[in-house]
C-alpha cells in the first residue's frame, strides 16, 4: 500500500495498487525491492507506463517463480484494463465471489497461458483464498487509511478478508474459523465471523489479526501478561 500512496492521481494509484498486490507474497523486503525497481522504471507515472506498453526498462526483473515475461505481461494486462476504463467496472455482481470469478474469467480470456503467469489469476471457483486479489479490493474499497477508497460501487461490507497463513493460524486459534485449510471457504467464514462484530466493515480487524499472527505473540490461550493488551481481545474467546 505504501507504493500506491506515493502517487496522487487515482489512475496511478489503482495501477500501482494492482501491481503491488499481485507481487505481495513472500518476504516484504524481497517483493518490496522488486516493486521499487518496477516503479522506478515507470518514472512516477505507472498508469501512463502500463498504457504505453514499452517495458524494455523491466529487462532482467523477476520475482520468485515469475520471470521477466510474467512481470511484463502483468503490466500489459494492467494497461489493457486501464484502456478499457479501469478495474472497477470489472467487479460487478451480487457478491464478492461472483465479482471475483467474473473478473478473473475475463482476464484469463486474454492472458498468456504460461503456468507461472496463470498464478496471478486464481479463482474462488478453484477454492483459492484469493489473498492478493482481496488485498487489492480492500485497498480500492475501504476508505480508512492506509486504504485508498477509490471505488464507490463496492461496499466495505462486501469485502472478503485477505487470508494468508498468519491470519488463518491466528483465526483458528481464536475459534473464528473451523475450516482445516486456508482456502476461499475459510476466508468467507472468517469474514462472516468478523461481520457479526462490525457488519459495515468486517475488515477493520485485518491488520490486528495479521500482526498478531506474524508476531507469534499469541499463545492460543489466556495469558495475563499478553491478553489484556491484545488488539483483538474483544473478538477472542480468551480475551474477554
Ligand atoms: S486475547 Fe490472548 S489468546 Fe486471544 S488473540 Fe489475543 S493474545 Fe491470543
């Protein structure tokens, strides 16, 4: 999110947020370095960069299993969507699963068939938790900082939590998720549990859950030295 916030125009913010979300996996310092190089190549104008389609400046840039061609094609895909009016109009539908499934189907239709590239385009239909896409939607829809609140057609009440292994682990400990695997069903189950506490904005607890999961502070049981100061004690069976 820090990358998208560097830019002032909504078009630049949307493109920057999309690229940052798609590469947001693994260690933050590693994907952060890749994004620094990508945005340096874009020379402060990511929307114009992806629209232009000249990606020679990305030569040699890769991340994990994504070779340079994947990053070039990801920028090309962002340019294609931007030329068609942006991402928001792709996310129409009754619920988030439907919105995501339709958008991914559209993108898959014109995306390169390379298996490494297809990893950018999972689907709820395949059981994926859609963590990076839910992160992108969160940044576009929620209005509270650091989220950008650029889209008006999507209510924060309909977002699904970006579920990674840390959030999944802590949510299981808290009794908020019963599913054994961190897929789409678990993300929806956790979001529904959080919506009982705050129906209009269930993702307000996302950062606290992620921090708790990453820090490893939670012992999964009542600890008088930790629980009284825990940021999610109100939603935890051990914290109340
Ligand atoms: S209140 Fe205690 S048990 Fe519950 S999540 Fe926080 S640290 Fe973990």
